[in-house]
C-alpha cells in the first residue's frame, strides 16, 4: 500500500514537470516601471506633490492579475512574476496605475505584442519605460 502511494507521487510530480515545460509557453514577468514626474495635465500624482504609488495590471486575454503597489516612487523595480503565460504572436494588455484612496489614476495602458523571448521595453501614456520579460 505504501509502495503504491509513493509510486503515484512520483508519477504525479513527473506530469507536473512535463506540463510546466510544455507548448513553448512564455512566462510574463514585469521587471520595472518608471513614470513621468506628473500626470498628462501637468498635475502632481498625489496631494503635496508626492510621487505615485505604482502598480501594474496584466491581462493575457484569459486572466488578469495585479501586482502590489510600490509607495511614493517614480521607479519601481517590482520584478513581478504574473504567473501568466503567452505565446509568440499573442497580445497582452498592460495597465499601470497610481494607487489612490478614492480612485486610482491611470498612468498608462498599452497592448503589447509578444514577438520574441526576452526583455522588451515599452513606453506609453505617462509610463516612461516598462520592462517586461517573456521567458
Ligand atoms: Ca494620485
Ligand atoms: Ca497615489
């Protein structure tokens, strides 16, 4: 009985390994976000001229996930592993926000083409540079 259970465990873990390396899927990781110093209209992000509280939302067409916010910064090295995957030729939607108490300000939104494995830098809206990695 015990031997049977062990054998089952081994099979299940092998299947797990096989599926995670499957189908050429690329993991989507947001490495960093940098924002312009003001909103598009020239206003400060927050009251008192404070820097934004940056977070990112990523949608691969099947699921949407959000990172946690980094408080009061124009540059967030978030290194956020979305857990989402995409394939070459897919488009993903990336939205960067400044987290606020009432309603979050949109820093920028872009549709990004997954054209190759590796790092890609995108600039959109008030997002100076966002580094996304597909691997
Ligand atoms: Ca704000
Ligand atoms: Ca804020």
